[in-house]
């Protein structure tokens, strides 16, 4: 089993969300972080064979998961949000660029993410950090401007760390 991009939900007794290709394509699975035998089998939350899902991230209250979805035949991803059981999957970004690595704000109202966009002053796209409302994806606000950034994470003091 290939596994990458995982996140632990401390509010749910240490459940882990992770990306696995066990079904032949990337999907989001959840399970308890502490093995408990046969009762603790990974559950596939994506359940969509036509796409590749990855980069899961739990909301601070443990009720929702954001993730990146890449549609079959389209070489870019969009940010989605779903309930912790895989229901109510909602697309938050809708554009012609690659959006990745969603990260929840400490209070769960905002999501930071990286986006590969071309700016009007540049001829080549760069990875930049953007934020959006976690409820509906609007409005999107660009945080970095000229320095390519690969990933953002929120600190407990609301400082947005950019790498």
C-alpha cells in the first residue's frame, strides 16, 4: 500500500486521514491511528474511481476534511471539502489552474492553499499562497506576490507560515 499525505484528527480519538492507491488510484481513507485489529480497517471516503484524491487535512473541530481532487484527463487539481464520513463533498476552488495543499485556519473559518497561476506581469506561472472562506471558497485572496511559495500552515497564534 502506497501512502502519502496524511493528517491526524485529535478531536476524534486520533483518527488519521491518508491518501492510498490501494484501489488502483489515489483515494482518501480514514482509520484510527492506534491499530485495534480487524475492526480498524481503513474506510475509503472518496469512493470515486474516475479521479485521484489526495492531500487530506482535518478541520480544527474534526468534523470536516479538505483535500485536492484531480479529475481524470485534467492535469490540475481543485480544493474540495467533505464531512468526516465522506458525505457532502463540495468543490471550493473553480479555475483553470492547479490548487493544492489546503490548510485550515485555527478557528476553521479560512483555508490557505497553494495555487499555480500566471500573473499579468509574468509570463511563467509560479506557486503562490492564497486563502478562502472554508464555507464556500469565496472570496479568494492572494497572500504572496513575487516569491514562489510551496506550502502554507497556520500557527496557533494565527501566523500563517509560508515555506
